């Protein structure tokens, strides 16, 4: 049984435990004169039994799924001859990938060595045994714990307090898991980034103006082990993001002002959903539109004006990205403007100001912190976009400010470096983590600036 099916079965057993606990509490209350003699409502007795049944089983399932892969890999690697055991983490990853391909049938056993084929058979056998043991253990734990929870139901048992305590700890665990996940991401990226800087100079990475992570084949190429200067990547990222915001901010902000202050209810109810539909379009569709329509149009227009332009350009990618981001700016700005108290509008109009003057001198200054926060959130969205850049701006790391030339971004290079089977001992692969760390710091800085702006200009209204 697959883990997903086992998870559903565990939930079903928890539902059965709830019903049995509910029924037992009522049956115990009947000889005493009804449920009013119970310490808690029957619902809480059933919920307690369900929690007793489900939580231990789900914990066992989660731990098993989390660690079974590593244990099986260690056993498979340990079964290989001594001369075939890999001496590095990257080599072990490649070898396990080959064994997994043989085990899944993607690679015929006749095309690999005998020990590899035997390891693939052992991998299949261990996976089957692990699945069998996991099913037996999880179901046994669910049934046993549910039976104990059902057996310990008593009329004077304060089931409500126990259920609320368990739920409180579950909520705390969820919050802690979110925090620990963030901390884990930071530490994993930081560790790999530290390994990268052991191979490549920090100064060369931060201030280098050439990006060529491929290993050189000749001594007269850029460098003996490639060039890892991040300036061209961040220049391309900032250029495309700037173009996107030039498109998104005016259109989105003016759309929000019109919809919130000038449009009738009928127009607003029609235009606002249509505008927000732009946010639901997949980014790959925007990429198609940019690559097949916008980029050729810009190239042909530039050629007709006698200007040299690439078939893939930052202008095409940034323009289409700006269209994609319009709903972010528009929706957030519209919500912020509508949150301005109506008393401010009424007071301004009562003093003789026009609707336009009220918007410019009262509403917009009051909504400015929220609008700036929404704009900076849209900037973060633009910096993290990948698909549109790949399809419309290309992969060339050019250090240029010309929007008609091909450029690339940090996220595109991260995807490129981590595509396919990679050995995580090379500077080329580790460069992706260094770029990710720099991108994380950049977006963190934007969020800090957004908070500073909001706190500086925030005003309190009655």
C-alpha cells in the first residue's frame, strides 16, 4: 500500500474510532440518567478516541517515510563490492540514480555491470519489504492506540480539556514546523554557499563581470574553471524587473484608483474580476506570448526604425512580466484605498474639495504605506520570475543596460545549473546555492525596506 493510501486508511480508522468513542460515552451515560451526567459532551469523547488513534499512527507513518529512503540507500550501497562503493556524495548520488533506473525498468539490466543489476534487485526487494512492514506497523499502532483510547473512556473523564490540550500542541507543532522549515532552508543554502566560496573567491563572485560556469576546455578561455561573476546576472534581473514595474505600477495603480473611486458598481463588478484573471494565467502561457508575439514585434519594430535588436530581449520579457504583475498592484492598491475611512472622504468633500482633489490630497496619502508595500511585493514577484525570462530574454549573461539585448536573471541561471544529474562537489552546481543566497538577501532587504516605509508613513484613523 502506498503512503498516500495508508494515510487515507489511517484517517478512516480515526473516523471509526470517533464513532466508537462517541457511542461508548453515550452508552455509559444512559444508566446514569443521560449525557448531562458526563464530564464532557459525547463529541469530545469521540474526538479524543480519534486523536488517540490517528496521531500516533500518522507520526509513525511520517517518520517511516522520512527515513526509509536513506536507510534503503545505505543498505544498497553497502551491498556493493568494495571497489564500487563511491567515495563522494556526488558519486553516490549518480550511482544510486543508475541503480534506481535499472530497478524501475528505465535502464535494461544487460547494459550495466552485474553488481549494479544485483543492487537494483536488492533495491526492489527492500522497497517491497519496507512497504509491507510500514503497512503492518501503522495499522497496528492505529488499532491499538484507538482501542486504548476507547477503553479508557469514563463518565468523569474531562475529555474536552484533553482534546483542547492536544489540539493546542498540534497548532504549536504546525507553527514550529513552519519556522523550522524556514530555518532549515536558510541553513542548507548557507552551508552549500560556504562550500562554494571555498572553491571560488568571494570577491570574484560579488564583483566579477563575467559569468561562464562551464568548465573550460582550453587554457585561453575565460578561466581554467569558468567565471562566476554575479554582476551580469543581477544587472539582467534588475533591468527586467525595472521594465516590468514601469509597466505594472502605473497601469495597476491607476486601475485601482478608477475602480475604487470613479467606476460604478456595475463596471467594478465586471472589470475587477477580468483584471484579476491575469493572475490566474500560467507563467508558461505568458512566456509563449512573449516569445511568439511580443519579442518578434519588438524586433521588427526596431529593425524598421534602423535600431539593432535581438530576437530575445529584456524589453519583451519585462513588458510581458509587467502585464502579469498588474493584478498584484491593482488588487492590493484597491484594497488599501477602500480601507481608507469614508469619514475622510466625506470631510474633504464637505470642505469643498473636488473628487480629484480628495483623491490626490487625502485618500492617496492615507493609502500610501499600503500601496508602497504592495509595489515592493510586486517587485519581489518580478525578481523571482523564471519562465518568462527563459522564453523571451534568453540565457546569455550579458552585462548591458540596453533593453533590446539578450540578458538573463539569477533565477534562470539557478534552474540551468541544477537541471539534470549534477554532482554537488563542483563549483558549477554549488554556484546555484550562492546565487540563491544572494537572491534571498535581496528579497529580504526589499521586505525590510517595505516595513520601514509602512511604519514611517502609517497613520491611525478613527
